[in-house]
C-alpha cells in the first residue's frame, strides 16, 4: 500500500511474513505483532501445519492493492 500501514496480530498458529525492500522474513507466533510500513511490499502465509488466525489492522487512509 502506498499510503497506509498494516499491523498484524497473531491469535493462533504461526504466521510467515515476507517483506521486501529490504528482503526480510519474519515468523510470528501467538501474541506477536508486527507493523508493516506503507510502501513496503509484503506477503502473508501460514508457516505451520495448523490453521493460523490473525488480525490485520490497516491505518486510516486510502487502500490500494499492489500485486507482487
């Protein structure tokens, strides 16, 4: 997103957050959170063998989807 940030909160399971510019991969567990700055490309996926439940909060502003 070019205007807003995304904040991920993991409730259950394990979440893999792949970030670019710069390249970085994070593994988040229950109670972990991470804020992705605006204009930073990212991808989210389940990093475990159980379902993952997470909450995503997006900042106030226009939402735009930019495919990776």
